[in-house]
C-alpha cells in the first residue's frame, strides 16, 4: 500500500507541475498574441498616420536648415563636392557684382559725358 500512496503523490505532483507549466505557456501565448495584435494594428495604422502627417504639413514652409544629408556623416568626396559648389557660387557672385559695378560706372560716365549729371 505505501507504494501506491507514494506513486499517487508523485503522480499528483507531476500533474501539478505539468499544469503549472501549461498555465505558464498559455500566459506566454496570450502575451505573444497581444503583442502580435498591437504590431498588426500599428502596421495597419501607419499609412493613415503618414497621410495625416502630410496633411498637417501641407501648407507649411520647410525650415531653412541643412538638408537631410547633413544629418548623416558625409564622406570626404561629398564634402569636396559641397566645397566646390560653394566656391563656384562665390565666384559667380563676385563676377556678377563686378559686372554690376562696371555697368554702374559706365552708366555714370555716359551720363556725365552727355551733360545729364
């Protein structure tokens, strides 16, 4: 008789352990299902959120900040290209300013020679 009582207790403890593990697995399953549901909901809502953001920004002027590339690290070649572009722009501005000054001087000389000034 003692064997059967011991075997019953061990069977009950095994059953209790299996039920406890089963409850753990079920709780993990429900947690995972909740996370999957939330992820699916956020994926489904993403296009709507993006279009809402576009509508909010529809009639706004973007800030005069550096372009998106400047937020990332630039390579040496990209920095050289930017510097060349700036140099070319500065030289063009200097050339156009020189032409404007020369045009002003010529116009002033013309007006003086014809007696207007």
